[in-house]
């Protein structure tokens, strides 16, 4: 099967862009994420399901703390999205100069974003290159409303040269993911 045949169905399966943050062992970090879906129909027990690459620094901080925050970005925050999504915190201190506050879990919440969800992990599934995390939403609020930022939107209005940066980052991740995809540790189904 050639990917372009399924791209019209696959490509819309993306959430708005969020800064996924975590803190562990005195280190704060944030990465850009679009792999997020609501995972509960019970209003008093809200949950999310998120996908986090195993190689990312954020993955290590979430594994250590068991918590993360999702900070939903606005359309005017593409410069921050570029920093968080195109560079790893292993190479650069991405939250230097970014105002953050702590709410319930201790994960950093960006003071300037559309709104946040503060989350505590309750289960995890290995996907080979990523970990799928099911988490309780234990806190959240709207902070500074605006238009939510999406990846298709950002691609249309970001400077053309940013695409070259994105490609370089993405090609490196793709090479790792291709190698890791098959190595799924299965946990059994039905449970
Ligand atoms: C538009 C976009 C969406 C992304 N979505 C995800 C995602 O859902 N999950 C993920 O693990 N990485 C995602 N990434 C990649 C990470 O943001 C990127 O690899 C980041 O450098 C990891 O940072 P860290 O090593 O500091 O944790 C996305 C990147 C972009 C540009």
C-alpha cells in the first residue's frame, strides 16, 4: 500500500499543537506534541491519551515523575512551537526565559498559552518507537484565549526556511522510528 492513498484519512488525525511539559530531578523540559486524544466520556474523570517518543528528553522526565502538563498554544506562538518541536532539550535549555508556574502535579505550566491540562499517568503501552500514555486530568484551566495553533496552520504561515529545519529533525526521528517500530513489547489482549 502506498502512503499517499491513505494520507487524506491519516493526516487529519492530529490534535492542536501543545507544549507537553514535565519536570523530574530538578530538570524542566517541554516538547511540541500533536498526538493527543480525549480518552474518557465521564466528566468527573477526564482522561487523555498521548504519544511520546522514547528518545525524547520529555519521555525520560515523564517516566521519572509520572506526570506531565499539556499547554495548548495559540496561533501567535509559532516561534515557541519551533523551539519546542524542532530541537531536543538534550541540546538546548528550551524553557530558559519562558515564564512557568506549578499547579497540581508540579509539571511546568506555561503562563502564556491558551490553556492547560495537568495530568497524572495511570497506564502505558509500548508502541515500539513511542509510549502511549493514559493519564488522568487532575487540573486545568483556560489562561489566555485565542485561536488554537495546528500543524497544518503553522505550515502555511511559518517562514519557508523553517521547513528545512523541520525536515532535518523529522528525518532523524524517522530513521529511529523505522528501526524501533517492530520491537513492540506486547502486554496481552484481552487483558
Ligand atoms: C508538528 C509537530 C508535532 C509533534 N508531535 C509529537 C508527538 O505527538 N509526540 C512526540 O513524541 N513528538 C512529537 N513531535 C516531536 C517533538 O516535539 C520533538 O522531537 C522534540 O524535539 C522532542 O523534544 P525533547 O527531546 O526535548 O523532549 C512533534 C514535532 C512537531 C514539529
